[in-house]
C-alpha cells in the first residue's frame, strides 16, 4: 500500500474500533440498567433500556458500512484484514447482547408478586458474572489481549452453572406454586437471556483471540477449573 | 553625458541594492521565533508537563488519544495510546461528553472496576486538541455505602451473642443457688463462648475496616510470597492440624508488592476455612506457582463436601453463611472471606472460588508479580 493508503486505513481502523467500543459501552450499561430495573421493579428505567437500543442498532449499521468500505477501497491483507473482519463480526454480536438486555427489560413489567421469588436474588448474581464477562471481553478487544480473552471464555462455565441452578430452582418453584407460573416463566426467559449473553461474550472473546493471533483459542474449558 | 550616464546607473544600482537589502533583512524578525517556541510546547512540552501530574490526564488530537500520562496509562492500560478515545472511555456518558462541541464534565461508573466512579472533565486547547482529566470519586461513593451496610449488618450480628450472654447471666443472677452446679457450669461455658465470639467479631470488623480504609492505597513493599505463604499456612493450621497441611511451592522466590500482615491474614483465613469445613480426614493442599502473564497463583484446595453453586457468588459478602448454625458452631464470624476479598482487591489481585459437590473447594488467588523493573515508555 502507498503511504497515503496506509494512513487512511489506519484512520478507518481507529474509527471502527472506536465505534465498537462505543457499542460495547452501551451494551454493558443496558445489562446493568435492565437488572436494576428488574430488581427494583422500575418500569421507567426498563423503558429507557428499550429506547436506547435503537442507538446500538444504528451503530451496528455504521460498523457494517465502514467495514465494507474499508475492504472495498483499501483491500487490506493479513492481520489488517483479520482486524476488519473481526470488527464486523464483533459489531453484530455486541448488538445481539444489547438485544438480550432489551428483552430482559421488556419482561420487567410482566412479573408479579416479586417479593416471594427466591430466584430473584440469584438472577442479579448471574447477571453480575455475565456483565463482567462482557466488560472484560471489551477490554481484551481494546488491548488486543488474547490471554484475557481466554480467561473470559473459561468464565462461561460459571454462567452455565448459574443457569442450571436457577432453572432447577424455578421449576420446583412452579411445581409448588402453580399460581405464579407465568411470572416464574418470565424469570426463566430472563435467565436464558443472561446465559446467551455469556455465550455471546465467549464468541467475542474467540474473535478477539482470532484478530490478535490469527488462530481460534484451543478448547480448554473443562479441565481448567 | 556618458559619464553622467554611468553615475546615474550606479546611483540606481546602489538604491536598488539598498532597497533589496531592506527586503532581505526584514522578513525574519519578530513573529518567527515565537512560533517555533509555540510549536515545541505542543507535543513534547505538553507530554513532559502532564507526565507526573499525579492524576490521570490525556491529550486528544480530535478524537484520537495522542498523549496519556503515567497515571492514565496505569488506570486505563498502555494500549489506549493512538486509539480512538472511545476505546478508553466506552461508557455512554463518556462517549456523549467526547462528542460534544464544547468541554464539560460527567460522572462515569465502572471505568476501571465494577464499582468505580470517576469524574471526567474535557476541555479544549488551541481548537484542535482536548485535555481530558480524571478524578477518582470511588472512595467517596464507597464510604457512604459502606457506612449504611455496616450499621445494618453489624448491629444484627453483635446483638445475637449479646442477647444470649444477657439471658444466661440474668438467669444465673436471679436464680442464684436454685440452679444446679452442672447446669450453672454449662451456662458459664455458653457465656464464655459467646463472649469469645463477640471478641472475634470485633477483631474481624476492625481488620475489615482497616483494609477498607487503605483500599485505594496500593502496597509498595516487595516481598517473597513463597516464604510468606509457608509461614502463614503453618500458623493458620496451628500445631494440632499441621499434619493435614500439604504445601507445594517453587524453589525460586515469587516476588509481589504487598502488605505482609494482610497477605498473611489472607493465607491464614483460607487455610483455616479449608481445614474447618473440609473433610477432617483429608489433607488441605496449599500451592503457589508462577502463572500465565507473570501472575502469582495461590491455590488452597480442600476435599470437603463442597459448596452448592448458588452460594458461590455470595461467599465474599459480609456475614453471608451457607449454613449459619454450622458456621457459628465452628466459631466463624462470617467475615473471613470478605476480609480476604478486600485484601486481594487492594493488591490488584483476583479471587476465584470453584467448588464441586462431594469433591471439595478450590480457592484461587491471582496477583501480579514484580519483574526485574521493566518500567519505561512503550
């Protein structure tokens, strides 16, 4: 590439990374606010989470546009190309994480009699682990740190364990209190959404690893507790 | 005519040269030197100026980070240099501030850790550059939260042993001789046990509040974690339980920056927990290793019945107990792991607890090691 192209490419990549980081920040806050809304039954806050998701969608299309333009105009090679492809994929995944948070926020109004729900104390703890995964994977992306990315991948087991425990808990709750089945089912969906957020954070971590090293991380999830 | 003509041309030439010399000498003067000085201060001068200012400062060229001083690199990581400012500040409030035409100030949550609070200020310089200043407000937010937590929890925890001490002593005082000696001995025993518990609780609360007070003040002393672990693990086990302790540590020293009293307390608490709640027949393994990314990895493993997954996330909360009766019977105050967590956080470490029902629990602490002084510019 000529010097001019290199400089222009560098500027485009910097902007692309900036937009991804901005999306990440929005997704993180969406998870936190959705949980806050759920715990304190704050429907206004829940509505704000839903409204703010529009911004995330807009940024995603900005990422798409910019990435496609960079590939078309600058024809990047090797690790530059990996960087653009990773940004394109990560943008899509972060947008999905935002969608899950929005989905949680939408269910806040549909839960009745929240005082009696034991799982309501477990879900925020699960959300904390999932949100931390999202936070750390974005930091790993910003720092191009494959080791931190691998650490995030290992933490997905914790989220899965939480999901199993919440699932069992809610099912037995439904059996004992048939009157609350619909609310319990909402919580089940919320736990499911959080579990998906953990999976998506894992996906992002794999792409961060790919962008930084060119390989996908080895499967080491079970024997390293 | 010819002579006069020559004089005329000479006169013209002299005048022309004189006028020319005015043009030759005038351009350089006043404005130029000042401009050169101004140019120099922009980058290098600026870098020097803010490098050791004591608080995180960054200089942005448009939206790109061009200078980050030593505090900013420590707080946000070295990788932010040359990046879009949103990579360092992705919180929506910060992104909003970065997008404004004018400067301003916002409060940003979770910039460095889940519970951190920073005041971020951005002001324009020379039209093209922006100065970003960060002030840590975490301590202020923490103090008010910690205060309410403490009053709520501690009063409950202190009241329980006090109530039973008062109850038994009242009975002994009122009934006096009517209580048979065996029963009286039992009562005295209970009173003593409850008083001891109260004493332990007060001690633990004191160390917890001490750790919290120093939370944002990073320890500077270098020490060998290997020797410390060995000493503290033996101490935590005590002579009666020493045979159940198995210790693995590398030959070479594992150097970390830390507060030796506090780190000893971490090891003692973990070893004591493992011995107390693990299988009384099985050994407790304490191992220290040089892990990935130059982290010191300390593991304490027991072979007890394990902890149910739903309890795991709450273990480091103050006064959280998986089985209140059993913990109290074993003399636990419910603060041991909370103290461990705070100390580890102060040392910029990470605490992980993994457990399988029926197999036991592994507590892992990762702490950054000190290398052979690899500080310097990147």
